[in-house]
């Protein structure tokens, strides 16, 4: 087996799976509108919540988590002999596909829920801090963009540390962590500017915004 070619093929497969735009589909079915023309224009759970309500937002987030987790689980089960590269590239591919869907003109979300789901599937103990930090930042502090960035950073730091200090986690998983940090930061560049300038809007589950 050519590990390099197989792993890159998994990355491409992950990209195609990640490109499935659940948020776009759900909003279209519920409201009959194009989510890309609403709010931030992203297809993730936060913008779906703002455009179509809490149930639609939760369903979108769960499906986005699921497509990342299931892809990693299946790839690792089928191809266990790649030193972690197959599931690592598949995971990065899923997040890239979610953020730049081939089915939506390379538009999509920011990768928060998909990154968490993928990280949890790679290593649950490593993904758990990411989920906790992301949920706390989103629902307590109220910034979806900051929650996504901090969750991705948590994955990168925890996976890197564990890969360097133990044999429980392949060091290749660190590549996934830093890969999603890059993808998330690229997707959230406008939000980062607004965060720095104090103009980023908070998210409330009790009140839907218009952006």
C-alpha cells in the first residue's frame, strides 16, 4: 500500500464529504431561502440559527459534527496502517470542504462544529477540551467566532502536547490540529477584524440577530 497516495485520497474523500452543505439544505427546506444571502452568508449552525431558528441551528451543528466524526472513524477502521495520516488528512479535508464547499461555489461555514466532531473522533480525550471551551465561549461569552478559534487552538495544543509526550496519540494528529487552526482563521478573517475593533456581534439563543 502506498501510504502517501492513500492518505491523500482520504483527504480528497474527506473534502467531498465535508462539502455536503447541511446548513444550506436545512434552511432551504425550512424557509425556502438561500442561507448564503442571509446574515454572515455562512452555512454553519450559528447563521442557520439566526436565519431559521434554534431547532434548525442545532440540527445543522449536529450534522456538521457528525460528518467530521463519521469520516474519521470510517477511514481509521478501513486504513489502520498509515501512522495516522489517513484519518488526519481526511479530517482536514472534511473541515476544508465544510468551509469551501465544491457544491456551493467554494463557500461554506467556519468549521467550528466540524472541527470538534473530527477531533472527538480522532481522540475523545483530546477533543473534549475543545468542545468545552467552544461551548463555554459561545453560550457564556457569546462570540461564535471566538469560540471557533479557541476550540481549534485547543485541539492543536492538546494534540501536539500529547503527541510529543505520550504514545497514546500519533504525532500526526498535531498536523490536524494546526491545519484546522489555519482553515478557521482564514474563514474568520472578517470576524477577527471585528473582534479586535470591538464590533463583533454576540450570539444569544434567546434572540436572533440579523447578521
